C-alpha cells in the first residue's frame, strides 16, 4: 500500500474527465465573448451620432431606440419596461483627434476606462474625475454646467470590472431572436427592399377585377353622398367643413396615442355625429375662423390654421414677453388650450423640465404631435393630450400654467360657475410661488359668438363675471398674490391686441425657527485638512435644516406625550380620530397638515374591501394620486412601533406602494389585519363612530372594490394640533426671572444700609464708622452697633471649656 503523495493517481483519464476537462464532447457550444465598445449603440451595435441613455447605463441611438420602443415597448438589453420619458440625452466630448475624452481631465475614454454620466446634465466623465472633484470634496454641482445633482444621478456607462452588462450575446433582443427584425425594420430598413421584390402584386385578370369592383363601390358611395347633400344642404355643408378641417392631420397617430385611445374608441361615433351636425365639442384656444348657425342651434368652432392666421410666418409677439418675465429653466409647465402646439413647443425649447399641452380637439393634438416628431425636439419633456380641461384630473403640480385666449370659450359654454371652477382648479395645480399666465378675450368679443348661436346667447345673458373682474376674483377669492404684472401685446390685427396677466401664487410659509443653532459649519476643520476649502480660523454656527427642526419639534411632542384629535365629516356620518402624535409624530404631522389645508375636502373613499379596510385620501379617486403635506409633496419614511398594530376595527394607517412611499392616502381597518404590521404606518384610531364602520362593512362594491354608492369625505375638522401648540411654545421668548434686589443672602427683606449717607458712594469702606474703633478687649457699646448686629448681640454665647486630656499640660 503506497504512502507517497501521488501513489494513488491513475495513469489514465476517466470518461467523465475526458468529457468535462479534456477534448471530449461538450453539451453547450459557447461563442467567443464579445464586448460592445464604448462609442456603439446597444441596439444597432454601430457607432452612435445622437446618444441617449437609461438609468441602467445602456446607451442607444435616439432614432433606433424610439422605433424599438414603439414596436416592442420593452428594454432591448434586459427586457424590462421602457418608456420614452426614461431616455436622457448624453453629451460626449471629443479631442482634436476625434477620440472620446473626459472634458475635465482630458483623459481618453477607452474600452477599459471607468466611464460615468451625470443624468441631470447629460455630460459624460471618467469616474476618477467625479470621485476626486465631486464626491470627495462634497461638491454636488456638475463639473461643466454647475447644475446641482445627487449622487444617485451618477450612472456607470462602462465598468472594466463588470463587463457582463456589455456582453452582446446576452442582450434581450438577441436572446429572444429579434435581431433580424431589428436590422430589417429599425437599424437598416434598406435591407428589406430586396426581400420585398417577390411580394409585389403581379398584374393578372383576378387582380384587375378586384380593383374594378373597388372603383365601382367608390363611385356608388359618392353618388349616394351627392343625393344626400341635395336633400339636406345645411347638414352637408357642415359635414364638408368638418372633413375639410380634419384633412392633412395624422389620425393614425391620434388613435395610437395611449392617453386618448380609450376615448377615441368609445366616442368615435359620437364625435362623428358632432362634427357633421356642428355641435360644440368643448374648449379651444383662440378665435375661431368660422362660426356658423346650424340647424340644432349649437356653435360650430373651427380652429384650423389658427396660428397661421394670427402670426403668419412671423414669431409670436407674446413670446418675447414670456421669455423676459418668466424663468423657464427647469420649470414644469401646463398649457391649457394648446391648439396646434406652436407656442408650446417654443416654450419647451427654453429649458423646461416637463411641458404638458392640453386641447379638446383631437385633430389639433395630432397636428401638434406630428410637428413635434418632425422638429425632433424636447423628446421626453413635451407631451400633448386630448382632454376637456373641465374634466382634467392631474396628480402633479406645476410651476407655470398658461390659459391664453381660451377663457371666452370656457365662459360661454359653462357660464360663471364653470369658469370659477377652472380658476380654482388652476390654483390647486400651481405650486407655491407659481405663475398663472392669463390672456382673456375682451367682453366685446363675447357678443360676436353670442350672436351666432342661441345657446351661446342664453349663456351670455347670464354672465356676471366680466373679463375686467377676473383679476379681482383671482386675488380676493382665490388668494393669488395681489401684486401682479401685465403687458399689452401689440398686433397688426386689432382683435388680437390683448393684455396678458402674470399672477403669482403666495410663497410657501417658512416654518419659524424652533431651536437655536447649535451646530457649526465645520469650515475650520475643512480648511485645516483640505487645501480646496477657503481658510477659516473661527467656527460659526450654521442654521438648522428643516429635518433638524422637525426632529426637535417631534422630540418635544414625544416628551410631553401629546395626542391629536380630528373629526372626519363623511356622507354617512362623523368619525372622530385620535392621532398618536407621541408615537408616530411624522405621520401624524403629515395628516394634520393636510387636514388644515382642506386637502381631503370633497374627496371620496375609492376602495372598500369587506372585513378588511376602507381606503381614501386620494383627490383623483384613482388610488395612484396624492401628495404629502411636507414641502414639495414628497414622500416620507415609515414609522413603525410595537405599540401600534393593526388589531381590531378603527385603526387608522397609511397606504403606500412600497417602503418609505407615504403621501396622503390612508385606510381605516374594518377588522383585524395584523399581517400589515411593520408594512404600513399606524398613526391613529377611531374613538367615535365605530357603528358607522359596521354599516360601511356591508356596503355594496363593484368588481374593482369601488363603492357603488359614493362614500364622500365632505370635510375634516382639527380639534387639537399638538405640533402647532408646541411650535408656538418653542418660538415664544422665555421670560427671565427678575431677581429682587431687596432680598439679601440671609433672607432679611429689609436693606439695613438703604438710608446710609454713603449708600451710592463707590469708595472702599464707605460703611465704616467715622470715629475711631474701640480698643481691643473692650466690647462695643450697643448704641454704636449697627442694627443688624444688634439683632445677634443679645443672644447668649455658650462658653467652651478647653480640654486638657490629651495634651502635655499636666506633665
């Protein structure tokens, strides 16, 4: 039996070793690894000209990826969901030799260089520059544009240590077998010309008969239309005008739009009847080019070529004023009544973050989309939708809202009440310090439309809110800022010489400073350790952040163990809530802020599940809307506590769609649901009205858990807000205790030297007697002693005998 190291080694290969490690049969034949170069598109695998990127670091040629998204709707690399708004344009920089390089360090970006992109600005840098000049120095501004950004905006485009993301063979469109279709339909359409040669129709007798029959049917249809026109001339004229107004627009694009697809399919026949009969379909911007009185007495509006008539080929005269008075950079803009989108696209090119154009006419919206696609600008930032603005529901707020040459049509169709509702909705959509740009038509323009229609004339007679009173209504009733600006826009045509008003919403109320600054700015330490920081030799206290102030406020509420109380008035009765402000202060503070802003008023409970919960708090009633009560409406983090559980009916908790996504939606439990513990933040309980929850538990709902009969939250009433009380107490100046100057150290309330002649003298020994003191050994005379010494002079002094037990005196 061998004892050496290799004594048991076999001198031949076993079949398993031969198949796995030797030159035997392999079950899988792997192709050589192919890494995509840095300057190539992930879809066409060719160098790009206009690159765009996604958050996962994939780079595409914009023309190719737009076609791919339209055709497949998924990400070509990993197969996930991908939309046009997820694409961010990139700015690659090249040196004199034409090679890609970092614009800061001028280092050439090769295929083995760590490359990253700032998604807020789109500029591409080497990772070394961002780490050294941004992250280490905590300089959160873009190195090229000085635009603020977060660390999460930095996306790796190429990591030499992780090349799996650039392995071409693992791309989704390669694995799923779409590469041939991508090349033929998207990246290289010329390649399919040769494939289609055999698919062309060959002329023969059968094909000729088919085309002849098609021509015969077309002639028959035209003859029937002529007979119908002869029988009804007015209806035929209206139908011809409607058809002429819709010519030249791409209806296929309008029908393919995701936002308007259901509306178009549901109301195709109704819209066709309205176009042929000349019915008023809704609100459009600007004066119509044709207003005719039809047989049904309604108005007919035609806005075709409105901008061509108003401005011709010249620039819109309103645009210079809009550029001068409004800062459009990074703004969210809503254009109500955008018409064909000419002015909307010009505003989007000024650096807006998001622009939404709304118009009721689908043909005008399709024309705007076609113009946007032809101009190839503002991809992902500009969108047009076909909606009636009176029925428009938006989940986000905007910095600028435009209502240009549209108020007249809303006024004549909906009256004073309809226009007031629109202004109120605009006030709700605007952010603090937002701008409302209004261009109302003059009152004399109302009369021209009223004379053309009996229905418009009936509404015109009931109007009491004139255009000259709009500004007063906005500032007094809707609380817009009283200070505003206006400009009179000149035009060659008198009817287009109108006044534009720029009206601001009040700024957000800044919270009072609750605590004194107690943190330094750390500038001394930074200047001592880094040469990039300016030299500082003295520490300075910095202002507390909003989060630090809120934390101080919440700590005080916790310390005092305070509760909040709110009443919810619903269509079924009143519910009294107790809020656990001392246990879940942030969530309770958010709910109280929304209640004090009347955010929940006239909302509905959109979801009800028997023996589970009743959910509400969404103004859009869709389950996807709502914003928090904090600045910007941003979501806030969860608050879990073992003392707050979903046990029993009447527990009030926050609804969310994931971790730390709490906003305004909440739900009230109808039974115990402890499986939601540590998933949803409990912040209150029902202390009055539990019998109403028992009634609502048996409420009838549809297949989507929506109550058949609407359960409405009419208003909320705040009885006690401990955060406001504590905040006022913390901001209230502390009263200093006044020390009584009369009191002395031995509690003698009378000042013995009050009447002394030297009381206000500053000399040393001012209270000493003028006469010579007595000799040693002789006691003072009582009449010569001060009064305070006389108080203690009559007390008998106990004599103390000296002890001689422990000394040497007896020796």
